[in-house]
C-alpha cells in the first residue's frame, strides 16, 4: 500500500479557513474568566464524546485538557 505524503501547507490552509469557527473553543486562557470559559468548553466536549476514545472530538478533548492543565500548573501549582 502506498503511503501518502503529509502536506503541511494544505493542512494549514484548511485550518486557516476553519479557524474563525474553532477559535472560540481552542485558545490559551490568560485569566481566570477565560479559564472558566475553557472548562465550559471541555465539559461540552466530554458530554459529546461520552468517554469514547474513538470519537472524532477525542483529540480535541486531549488538546483542551492539556491547555487547562498547563494553565492550572502556571497559576496554581498545588492543583
């Protein structure tokens, strides 16, 4: 089976065209209000994915929880 080559330019172009729709859900919080917004988005994704690691949004959940973890570590290391 022939392996297709990764086209970073095409991926970035696709992301750029979708970004205005995705940006409200995928962002790095800079304050507690934005962090609360991120947690609300995470809650919605958790409800949609229902713990299914094969759900199309499971990767999004991983990214969002990583961002949330980094924010918590930076702002409350005991969390």
